[in-house]
């Protein structure tokens, strides 16, 4: 028995990728494994995603490019984030492709590629409305793409964009962004048909085939998380991660006795309280204080009292069969009951991405 473990179902990653690949028809699937695979463990999930039909990988940072590039040397890798000059060297050494959206940065990448003795493969980023990374002037994007294609030290591998509202019910802004990107993509293809144009994240893949282009960059869905924050089963996606611990102690609480820092919960009647050795040091957010359920013996039990760094407490009720050593599930299935990351996210008024990314390195990730 372990104090805490995140069980990672790599078969589910494979199945989710196969599901997305079927949706994509001809377009390539690029598995996004940044932030340690959204907290699921990047190496194992990347491997499973490739088994499931992904043909490319993407990360955000130079450190991630180094880790993934070393492990998957023959798989095309894109580093999507902004990079410092030093990080450009790291990313090129890792064999990764890079994002470019400014002429001065394009020249820097060309210069660094020359010193490495081989071409750098670049993807020119169009900010079609995300308002974050990328160049928002379509003419400049096309000029930059030409400059990359004509530079002896660069290879123009792609032109791309990212949606701001693919996961929202209203499609008007999504359609606007798509329309803008379609024009740029058509101009790129007219000049250079071999250059990959790409835009879709998980939500876009599932909502609109027009967004698929040559490749989709999917993260959240490959981990079996619902990009629309409802239920992954709505899209035939299988949750990949479960967060498990155990009941370390079971104690009798007379009415009025309190659990945890600040006495934020007091037993309303005589009851049993279970202590679970897991807390915000593991990424179980303190805002779940008096605001979550935990599964023990296939039943939901309310988390009561303040979540501390290493412990949390459950109200097991006036009569209980729960014993020390019983498994406690914070995210995942136990018997007929299931707590989805989406439920935890709703309670925290955030998104499932943040829930799994928050699980700290103190919790070992183990393949199930
Ligand atoms: C540029 C870019 N593309 C693709 C993705 C994958 O998005 P999702 O996890 O929603 O599929 C991300 C993730 O945030 C991203 O930043």
C-alpha cells in the first residue's frame, strides 16, 4: 500500500488517441505532452499516444523538448512556447521544431541553426484571435513564411494558429478565427503545398471538421478529460488518471468536535471521521475544504474540515464499516461510483486541465 498514487491507464490513452484519429480521417494527430503530460507523466503517455495513432508530439518549453526529444528521437516534435536565445539552442539540440512569429526571432533561429550545422524546422504562428503568441497581421505571417522557406538555414514546416473559444457553446468567435486562418492557410498552400497548416486543439477536433487541416494538436482529450468540462463519456473518451490514497485512521468524534486547522468543520452529531494522508502538498487544493467527496468502500463520503498540506478528513457518518487501510479515491472509479476530474474542477471553479496539472511531484505516477 502506498500513501498516495496517481494510477495512469495507458490503454485509455491509446484508446482516446484511436478515437481522435478516427475523427481526423486524413489529418495527423500530434499529442500534446507539455506540463508532464498534463500531470499524467509525459514519457508513458507520449509512448501510448504514439501506439494509439499519434505521429507527432508537442511540448511548450525547452526543458520539455530536451526530455521528450531525448526519449523519442525519431518522432517529430514541436516546441510551441516562446523561447529565450539560450533556449533556442536547447530546442535545436533536442531536434525539435520551433514556433516563430517575429522577423528578429526568425533571424536568431537561423543564426543558431547555422552554428549547429543543420537546418531548423520552423512553424510560423498566426495570431488569428487568441491574443497571445503569434503575429496578428496575415500579410506579415505570409512574408515571414516566405522568408523562412527561402532561408538556407531554415525549413518552413508549418503555419499555424490556436483557437480561444473552441470549448465554448457559442461558435461565432470560433468561426471568425477559423475564417481568418482559412485565408492564410489557402495562401500558404497555393505557394507551398507541402507545408503543414494546423489549428485544432481537442475541442476543435470534436466540434468542427473544418478545423482539422493537416494536423490537430490534442492534449486534454488524449488524457480522457472532456474539453467541454462535462463528461468525457459524451465523446467516448476514457479518463486516464485516478488519484488514490488510503484511510490511515478512523476516529470517533462526539458532536461539536472539530477537524483540522481553524475548526472549519464541527461534527453536527456523534460521528466517525476518517483521516486520509493526502493534502495540498500533493496538489489536493485547500479550496476543497468542506467541498468534495471521496470514495471509500464504493461510497461517497464528504471531505470535512480544512485540507492541510499532508492530510484531509472525511465524515464517515454515525455508523461505518470503514477501517484503516481501506482505499480512498479522490479522482477515479471505485466500484459503481466515480469522481471525475470535471467534478473536482467544478467545485474549484476551474477546469479539469488545472486539476490534473496540480497533482504534485510528491505523488508517484504508476501505470495500471
Ligand atoms: C498552442 C496549443 N495547441 C494545442 C494545445 C492542446 O489543447 P487541448 O489540451 O485543449 O487539446 C494547447 C494546450 O493548451 C496549446 O497551447
